[in-house]
């Protein structure tokens, strides 16, 4: 199991767990991981084999799973509807919630001794397997799906979990934006702008580090699949031209194009982040308006953030050059996610020989605030909240 294996149960739910390594009867080793699950379930839920599980029993099972190795046959593993074949190359199988197409309900597989049993549990903050996305606010991201179905090695997954956390953090920032706006509307306290300034600084650091995590994931996959080493820092890759990357690392054209196209955006994010942390540039000039928080684009001297981005149209710019912070939040996050999509597609095409663990079921990401990322196009179109 991975970090933060939680359900809606008492506060003493275990927080940390190691990845379970479960031997099957063949010569392969299957790794199980629950991919940061938070679930909602009733206090008493029937599971197969006529057994009943309570919240207390569920906690005991989770604790046991985190500490005890289990033996599982390949036949038992194949009871998971999203598994087509057990991997024999050290990749991981996720014990994540899945949507049961026959019963039209979510199920969570867990191991009891040498058997898989299925708990009726709805994911609240988790990745889940399904044939199609089940809610508008759920996200399908190729980076998560392709990694789970093609490249789910332990060393890759550890980095993926960090990226998932970073993506979740981006959605939390937007949720807090709306909370702060609601507070300002009720109390008319302009000092709430301080919180927005802090979140703005955090977001630049969060996205900047996410690119390094993305590069580390790519370099790990490349080492495993291609037996070749490439640099593990994103900045080390984009500082070279395409000819150098092709000659030095034998990268395909599609992957080189990804680095070249993301260079300008990453350089801006990196410079702003470095200036914030090392040069203490001013991010305090946040204005509180009834329909959102704003930065001043047409200021003198020019605002160190807004001067780098051309995302605010004249019709969305308010008097005195005030522009939407929400639009900036959304643009930064969406740009990073778009880059992950391009890189993921290129990696998959470059390493096509790896068979999918799950050919029919895809992996989707669900979280309490991911609705904001799903609504990013609307935020970029409207900018302001009436």
C-alpha cells in the first residue's frame, strides 16, 4: 500500500504503509498497491463468501495488509475484472476500487489470507478502475492511466504518487480561492488577500517541482524499458536543442518535440519560483473584488507575474488593469496537465512492446476538489465569479 490509505472511519486510521509484495504460484512476483485510497462505506457491508465487514474489522484488515505478506494464486488474481493477465516482469497490480458493471456499484478488492474479497465502497479520494468516467469531476489523465497499465514498476509509482499529490494540491488551491472569496464577500476584510498571495507563491513552486517529478518518472521508465539513462531534471533536458537530445540520448522525435514545446512555459515558471524564493519578489499586490481576486497587469514597474503571461483579454481586464487570479491559477495548472498528456502519449508510443495489464478498464482520478480542474475551460473563459 501507499501513503494515506484512509477510509471514513475513526481518526486512528493508519497513515503509512509499505507496498505489498505478494507471491503468486508462478515464478513471477505481483506487487499490490492501493494508490492513496479514501473511501466512503456503510458501517456494515456484505462482501462475497457470505462475510460481513465492519469499520473496525476493515481497519484491522488494512493494518494486517500493511504488515503481513500474503500468498495469492494467479487464478485468484484473475478474479479482478480489470486484470487481463498477471504481469511477470515486476510490475504492480493496483488493488484500487473498480466499478462493477454488472451490479452498477463500486467494489474495493482486499486480500484476506489467500483470497480476494470485495468490499462495497465508493471512492471519495482515490484512483478507480472503470470502463468509462463516472462523474464530470473525475479526471482521466494519460500520465496516471498509462503508468498504471503499462509502466507500473515500484520505482515509477513512487514518483507517480507525488505527482498525483501535486495535482490534488492544485485543485485545493482553487477550492481555497472560493473559500477566501466567500469570506471576503461576507466580512469585507481585504486582509484575506494575504492568503491568496501565499497560495500564489505555493502554486508556482508546486508546478515547478511537478516538472522535475515528471522528468524523474520519464527517466526511470526509460532506464527500465530502454536500458538507457537520461537526465533526471527537467531543466537539464530543455536547455539542449533537439539535435543534441537525439544524438546524446537517442530520443524519438515525438519526445524531443515535447521538451521543446514545454520549454518556454517551464522557464517562466522556474524563474518566477526562483525569484520568489531567492530574490523575494513582491507577490503581495493582490486586490479583493466582489467577483474575485486580482493582480494589476498594467502597473509600473510591471508586475513580476502578470508580465510573463498573455492570458487576460481586454474584455476580461478590469479598470486599472486588474486581471483575474483565478484565470492564472487555471492556466498554470492546465498547462502542466497538457504537457503531461503529451509526454505520456510519446512515452507510450516509444515503448509499445510493453503489454497492458488492464486493456479494457481505464484508471480515473477522483477527489473532492478536482471539479475545479474539470471546470478549467469555464474558468478560463469567464475569469470572474458573479
